[in-house]
C-alpha cells in the first residue's frame, strides 16, 4: 500500500496519486485547507514541502484555487470530483480516433446501477 513501510522504507507514491489524495482531502471538506491541514489529513509521512509542491502543481493546472480571503495559503478545489471526472472522460474521447467505439466499450462495462442511471439521464434529455 502506498505510503506504508516496506522493508524499512516508505514506498513512493507517484505524483498523480499524490495529486488525487490532495484533491480528495479538499473535496472532503466545505472549507479551504492549508498545506499543513492537508498534510495531517493525508498522513503517510509526507513532508510539508511535498504537499506544498503538489498544491502548486494543482494550482498551475487550474485544479485548485488559492483562498484570497481569510486564511493565508488555504486552498480549495476549482471543480468537484464529478466535474473533473467528466472533463477527463471528454478529453479521453477527444483523443481517440473513434469516440463512438470508445463509448460502446465503456457502456458495456457499466454496472446495472450505472446503466440504469445513464438510461434515466438520456431519457430525461440530460442532467
């Protein structure tokens, strides 16, 4: 498991995994968090500087916003988890040579609950 001790050394998490953990911590609360609060919430022995670097990367990508009002150096997500996931799905479809074939493959892997929700969304004309 990432961030746990293995043969006396902490396993390294990739930047993508760290970014996901930081975003998850921000999505889990209604208020902006400081790097120290995120560090404490994630655990796993991450250095403060590592958390700050991840926040800077997320900020540069437009995924987090720095709180201009109130507490200095607090961050909040620019998009919720559903918005970010939908954006990634659109980007993936745009990259492929055949988006219809990709959609067909995607829907064949849906659970019955997901398929039912998709059918209801499509029947209602969207969200």
